[in-house]
C-alpha cells in the first residue's frame, strides 16, 4: 500500500497549479491521482466492481446533483464566542438546513480571533473590507448572517417572530440569560410548540456548580470544560518524561478546541433525535436540549470512570502511550514520527520480525524477555519503555516512507505522522478530496476541510459557502421571514435594533 501510494505521488508530480493569490501558498502543488490510477489499485486488490460503485456514487463531483437530507429545516444560531454552537449549526447546514446566525450589531467577538493577534492572518471581505478570523470563517458554513440587539424590547419582539417560523434554535448564552429576557425556551415553546431548542455550554445551566460565566467571558468554555472532566489531567506527560528538554509531569490541554467540537457534534445528534421524535413519535411536540462540553468530552474518556469505580484507580498520565496496548504509539524517526500498531500477538511478532531484520538487538532484548511473551504482560510500563526505546533505535536511521514500506511488507498497521502541509498534499486526501478549496462569495479562494458527511450515497452533505460579512443578509432574511422592507430596516438600524 505504501509503495502504491508513493508511486501514485511520484507519477502525478507536475508543475505548480496556483489556485490562490500570490501571498497564499498555491494548492495543489502536485495534481491528485487520476481515476484510472485508482482503478488499477482496486483491480490489484480484487475490488474493481466495488471500487467502481463507490467512485460512481460517492465522488464529490456529483454532490450538487443530489437532494439534501435536511432541506426545508430552519435553524437559528444565537450567541457569541462558542465554536460548539457554530459547529452544530454547520453540521445541520451541510445537510441542507437553512441556517441563520444572529449576531449583536457589534458582531460576534469570535470574528476577531486570530493567531497571535495578527490581523495579517485574517481574511478581508470584499464588501466592507472588514477582517475576519479563520476560526469563525471555517465554521460559518452555508449560513446567513443577520444582526439583532436582543437587549432592546423591539429586538426581543422580532426574535419571537423569528422563533415562531423555525424548527431549531441553538444558543449558548449564559444560564438563564435568554429566559430572563423573556425569550428562552419556556416562553418560545408557548409560541411555537414544535420548536426544538438546544443550549450548549460548559457544565450546564443547573446544579450546584452550574456555569457562572458572564456573556463576555464565554470563550472559557473550552479549557475549563476539559479541566472539569480530567481530560487535561490525562493528556500530559508522566513525571519521569521530559520531552525535548521540557518539563515533564505536567497536564496538557489539547491545542485544538476539542471539547467545543465534541459538544457541537453531540448537539447536532441530539437535535436530529429530537426532530425524529417530534415528527414520528411525539405528535409534533418539540423539546428542550442541554449539551455541555464537560459531559460530552467525559463520554469519550475511555475506561477512566469505570476503572475508578472498579477499584478506585486514578489513571496516571501516560503521555500518548496506551496502557492497554503495546505497541500503539508514535515513535521518532529520521524525518518525523511514525505510528505503529501492535495490538495483537500476530502484529506484535510481525513487528519484531520486521525490526529484527535490520536490528538484531530487537530480537535479543525483546523476544527473550518473558514479560513480552503474552499480550497483557507486555503492557507494563517497563515493557513499554523497552519496546519503544528499541523501536526508536531502529527508526532513527530511516525516514517515514522507508519505515512504512518495511512494515507494510509484514502487513503491520503503520503510518506516518503527517504535518499539515503534507496533509494538504497527500494524494489520497486530494483525490477524495478531504482537503478542498472553495471560491467563496466574499473572501476569495479558501482552503478548507470537506464536510464529514459528504460521502453519503443519496443525500450527501455539502459546503456551498464559507463566511459572510456581519449582517449581510439582513435585507433578505427580514424580508422573507417577516416582510420587512428597506424603510423598516433603516428605522430598526437607526434605533440600534439591528
């Protein structure tokens, strides 16, 4: 597999194909493999007919010719800062729902978030020239942007009218804020009994340690939710490890906003379940949903809770090592890192045979150790240390491609740890494509990660646009939903309502 992939990459190498402006790295540097090249791979693996079926039905070339699963569903997204609510909304909009983001007249502060505070890392829209952060842009998919001041009486009345016309509201204001304004679920459900209302937060709106954030401090959702469920505690290095000369033993938060994305995914799932119940079992009745980042992330903490309940064990930090498996970890090599999986006896001994071919030391030190004869015994810390030490000794003199080719000869689960530039140029990802570019209406050509729901046979998800200038759709949405014309909109703007 590694050899075939490498051959495809070499054979498809060509001149640079610039798709972006001169200040942006051109993409792709090399074209993706051709369908003919891929068909040869399918035939070699005796999967020609099935491969052709997948190509004919799942390729993104045909996405816009197919129906959308959630066409006709209307979703309001309301709040500031939270990526979780935006991610949940984008998952629904990619499936065809009509999504409307409500922002304060001053805009969502998330628009201004940019790496290191550098405005040059932001994109400017071609309408007003206002810069927009890439986090906000990437999750503002297939949606409209309107402005509305909910702290004005007229703004709240307009919000009620909009709520009567939609199926779903996703909001992330502090606990009780919307209810205190008279526009929370309790009030809106009386106006629209079919409404599915989802609140997304850190620890929840009720209980002794409920969320206590101000509406301007909601960016704290992500790190504090991860701290509240031991995710951060588990993610750091053990006390006796000092990676790259750094301080070992400390906990470590995820660099990506993992809690927010996990909560957003859970919110979308809960909303779809509520819609199914409403339309098929609940007699058309909507419901209230609460999703917290802390509890959503806790749900994927592996066996930690069960282990503690079993014998009061508190899982220690093990870095990226898996205490259940040996091998099952990345190891440094000549040009980066290599992931090797040896979670079964069959794979374990094949790894040994592969490494021993170049490094006889592996056979002497590993296979003769009685602790490593059985799967359970070789998961002990001392066995893990010995295994990874010798594996790294083998890897340090070879690069990732060489290591992958050697390991694949023994049918071992292995793959290189890719850098983001390699991800963007990886032949497989370009071909499907998991990485893609889109000509946006306001921000030019933007590279993005394709929708995770794109590969559905009959109703694939799709990305139609990324990002909108603040309030760009006030005219269209307020006219289509409420019948407001230009004069009314000018009046509302003069009052500070929109």
